[in-house]
C-alpha cells in the first residue's frame, strides 16, 4: 500500500507547538455581508427567518437551522454570562462564520442533555456548531485559551463540531492547508487548559490538521466521537482525529475514532495518564496510523496505562495499526519513554504494531500482552518467544527480543529504519 510522502514538521511541529497566536483571516471576520438591494430578504423570507430564531440567553437569539450565521450571538452569550457560567444551546445546527473564543472557565452544553450518557452522532440530539463555507480562522471553530491566556475548568459536553469540509474545499481554509499551514483546517484547539474536559461530544469533517488539538494537564476526554476528518489522498489535507500535544495526569477513555485520515488518536506526551478502551476504526478512509505515541512534545508516558484499546483497519486502510516512537517519520527526533502498552487489540494494518524510537531512561516502556489479529506480509510481523531479554531498552517483557526485521526505507525521507520489534508476546490470530 502506497501513501503520499508527508512532512510532519510542516504539519505538526510548528503548528501544534505554536498554539499561541490567534489571527482572524478572510471569511472569519463577521457573521454577515452588508445587505444590498438584491440581498435584502422579502417580507415573507424575513418572517421565516424571524420564526426560526430561538433565544439562547437573555437578549440574544440565534437560528438553529444552520441557514443564518449564529456565531456572534453565541459569543455574545458567552461574554455576557462570563467566567464559570454555563450556556446551554437548544439542539440544532448553528452556522459559525467566526471563531468562538473562551478565555475563562466556562461550560458549553446542549440543553436537556446534562447527565445523559448518549454521545453526539450516536444517539444524542446535540447542538452542532457548523463552520460556514467561508470560515478561515486559525485553530478552527472553537478556541480555548491561547494568546498567553491559561484557562482552568473549561467544559464542553454534548456538542458537535462540524468542520463542513465538503463546502470549504474551495475556500481560504483549504488553500492555507495545502500551503502547509494546517491550523486553518482545525475544528478546534484547547490550549493551556488545566482541569478541562470534553465529554459525549463529536468532532467531524475537519478540512485538515485535526478534529481537536489539546494541550493541558488534568484533562478529561471521554466518550466522544472523532470522525471523517481530512482527506488522505490529497497532500496536506490529511487530519488526525484527536491530537494530544500534551496531557499529563489525564483521562482519555472510551472515545471512538472513525475514518480519520492521518492518525486517529495521537499523543506527543501524556505522563501519568490513562488511555483506555478507545476504539479506532478505519473502514473507508486511508490513514498513516490508527493510534500513535510520538515525541514532538515531551515523548514522556511515564506511569501511564495504555490498555484495552482496539484498532481495526480494513485491508489497505492503515500503514501502521499502531506506531510507537518517531522513527518512521524522523529517526533523529527524541525518543519516547515510560508507561505500559498492554492488553490492546490490533486488527489489520500493513504493519500491525511497530515500535521504533524508544529509550530506557528515565523509565522503560513495557509492551506486552497485546493481540494482533489479521493477515500480515510473511516475515514482516511475527511472534517473538525467545526467553528472557534484559538488555533491551524498550521493555521489561521477558518475551520481547530485538528484531532483525527491517522496515526497509523510511516512510518520509527514505532513510533506513530498523524497528526493534514488530510484535510482542502475542501471536497473529
């Protein structure tokens, strides 16, 4: 299976590590164009428009049909309610022609869904914030923190973010993506956010980059859906589902990642974090990897538990089912270390499980007890039962040995990469 060569330093290193400046761009400066004689609605059209409005907070109404821009009204409510307040949007679709900004603790939720265990797009009738065709804002529809602002206690619960990729492929956001700046294709960014949470929500149809970029400790990212983000077949339009730049002391559990186009779930550093029971499925869209631990940030997974996760790739849809370490992209990048990757199930992928670019200090990473299910190229992925190995830096698992298997040429820059192993102590089913 052949993938288009890509530069991750272009995509993520200068992008996800510089989530500090917000700059509005063309198409993102307002909610409506000035009225002209031809654009002034008829009396009947105006009546229909007025009838569709719903009150979302005292003094502010918005259209929940997705026909009339609603971002100014929603932002006005956020600013009016203020820090530690709550805005509950009635179910519906709200057209976002400018970015929704949060600079203080706040709760954004769909009305009537507090306490519900149904997830947006999978049973819950959620409020949807949908990008307008002309939206072109750095970091997407929703931006928390940033610009030197740290936020503690932001909550998004039962809200869908829709990047509206199909209608934005002729706009500025797409042009910025293919020029190498994927921040304009994000659905959302939550930055410098401590004790913040996103639950029972969804992020879908990002133009490029990611469905959600996250940076902040004590995060709770649980029971969300990340689906149909980006396009693997068009250079620079690929997108992760969830890009965890940094999330120490956090919980990333029971999320579903469906047909994202770069990596479904990727973390660049998450120490003392539980990454549990997430499901990654690539049935229709090609991806670089279903799940990945990388090091563009700290690469520190010390005392973290990565377990119970399921990655399922249809034939030809994942180059790696799971990739741990930076070597398939850039062998000279800092290695990852620490934590326990065990009890996960990986089905499919040209290479089911690849580990390349791990160090022992200050904490070795344990990799073991995982199940690889599927058909793999002969000699490329095998079971390793060779007895006790104490010299390997990647694991304390006695069933893991250094592998003589070579990946061949580096995925990006054609440098030879020699992964330490292709699978651990469980066999292909």
